[in-house]
C-alpha cells in the first residue's frame, strides 16, 4: 500500500525556499521536514483545543436545574427592566430601486 499523498501549494514562495534550505541543512527531504512540522503544529493546536473543550465540559457539568431557573428569571427580569439598545424600529424610506419587493410583499397596515 502506498503512502497517502498531499500536494501543497505555497502562496508565499519564500516559505517554500525556507523549507528547501532547512531540509537541505538538516539532511532530510522536504516531505519529511514538512510532515514533522505539521505533526508538531497539530499537536500544539490539539492540546489547545483539548484544553478549551475540557473547560467547556467542566462548565456544562457545573450547570444544574437551579442554574437554569435562575437564568430564566434573570433573563425575564432583564427583558422588563432594561432597555434593549438594539431594539428594532420601523423606518419609512422610499424604495427607489425596488429592492424591498425582492424580499416579499409589502406589509399591510390595519
């Protein structure tokens, strides 16, 4: 069975030149050096991701029905007591190019 193949396209030609120079200096092929570098990068990214996911899991485990009830009460209270800074409002504006018609029919006012 043959080894899996990946063709890399370098956007930065200097990166490829650096890979070639480093591989030659180390006495390894470009493929070997690139694979080793990718393995190290994936290990670092994986460790970071694992840590973040563990933190999320810990927070989810600490969540309880009491937390849900408290959050529902807090949300309801905020809806009544706090003004919504992003409250939508209707703005009358001429539709000179007919763009509004592209998104549906006009709303009837009753």
